[in-house]
């Protein structure tokens, strides 16, 4: 049912975004991937999506710090691939620091990339979706859209903000065949999480297994990471007809984290 549609997935050169892009491509969806990284690696990622799934895949270098570049990415997708039917606002960064020491430039960047970029992309994509009477907007939020952790003020503020944006836009477009939802993963094993392990091992004098279980997965009752495939599968489900009454929802996929 999704075959031939177009998806734009921000922050899809690695991790959850790349998983979503590949999951949509597996359904026959043409995709625009976006994100930072080595040019050669990005081209290999892009080409692999085309050869693995027989769809078109275009890379957009739009920087999620820049509203004009984001609008340009949506315009390019509509021009090159005919439409933007599915928009996954996924790009995100993290910085961990007590609030009184939190670098101002990190605060600004996290709010811009994790929150404002979704506003810019939604603003640009909604008119086309309304015209076609169909659209799916999925924001990758986080368990931190529902609960807080210390030292993550900007991230938690941005993710709570994404929840508010999700609900508001869902109400505005509810009669236009467009759904807007936020997926809220707990810890997912991605480069963003993997990168935190060596420093934490050193700082806490722990083994890798201890860091995973007693630090990262401390709040996650299943004591298992959520997989990229599980998050991507959730995103594909939200684009199905079965999910067409799910809108304005803030949806945890977090191994029980926010049940506590
Ligand atoms: P990741 O680091 O693997 O991917 C982040 C993506 O965002 C990359 O493609 C990166 O290039 C891109 N990006 C960063 N800054 C950018 C910019 N200025 N312009 C364009 N692209 C930019 O991380 P991930 O874990 O896959 O995270 C993806 C999303 O999932 C984020 O919004 C994150 O907050 C959220 N999330 C992750 C977890 C987790 O445990 N990994 C849990 C909950 C939510």
C-alpha cells in the first residue's frame, strides 16, 4: 500500500533514521536520506538502498540547523520524486551537563536540530500532503518526551517540545488525511549510544556489560536495548491503513521505562 510513495527521513545517515529509510524502501517507498558524515560512506549507503530495494534514493545534505535548507530539502524531494507523503523528523544530537554549566551553543544546537528542524520540515511538507489528502508525519521523540533525566536539560526540553508540536499539528490536519505521531524509544543500540560506553567504563570503573546493565538500561525494566528494526517497524506500521486513526499520539517503545 506504500509502494511508490515518497518518504523524507532526516538524520538518516546512521542509526534509527537509516533503519527507517531502509524499512520504508523495503515497502517500495522512494526515500530521501539526510544527515552528516563521510561523503563516500553516504554515497555507499544511498546506492545500497537503491540496489537492495529497487527504489529511488536521493541524498539531501540539508543542515538541520538551517530552516531554509530544510525547506529546500522538502522542495527538492517534491520536485525530484513527485511528492513528500511520509516525513520522519529524526535528526538528533545529545549533550550531557549540569544546567549551570550547560554550554549555550549546545543548548541552541539541540533545540534547533531536535525540535525546530521538525517545525521547518512539517511547515514545508504539510501543503503538499493537504493537496493530496494523505500524509504521515512521524517524529522520533524519546522516552525523554515523557520523563526527564538529570543533566539532559536541552534534550529533554526539545523532546517534550516535540510532543507538543506533534499534538498541535495533529489537531490542525486531522481532517486532511494526515496523521502526526511521535515515537518515543527507550535506549536503542545506535552509534549515539555506543559512543558513550568507553568514557562511562573509564569514569565508573565498570566493564562494558556493567555499563550497559547498571547505567544505560537501569531505567529499562526489560534490561534489553530496543532494536533499530523495532523502531523502524513501528514507523512503517504508523503509515498503514490500520493505523489511520492513530494521530496526536505520543507512543513509547521503551521496554517499560515510562511505566514506572
Ligand atoms: P545517530 O547519531 O545514529 O543518528 C543521528 C542522525 O542525525 C545522523 O544521521 C546524523 O548525521 C544526523 N544529524 C546530526 N546533526 C545533524 C544536522 N545538523 N543536520 C543534519 N543531520 C544531522 O543517533 P540515533 O540514536 O539513531 O538517533 C536518532 C534519533 O532518535 C534522535 O532524534 C535521537 O534523539 C532519537 N532517540 C535515540 C535513542 C537511542 O537510544 N539511540 C533513544 C530515543 C530517541
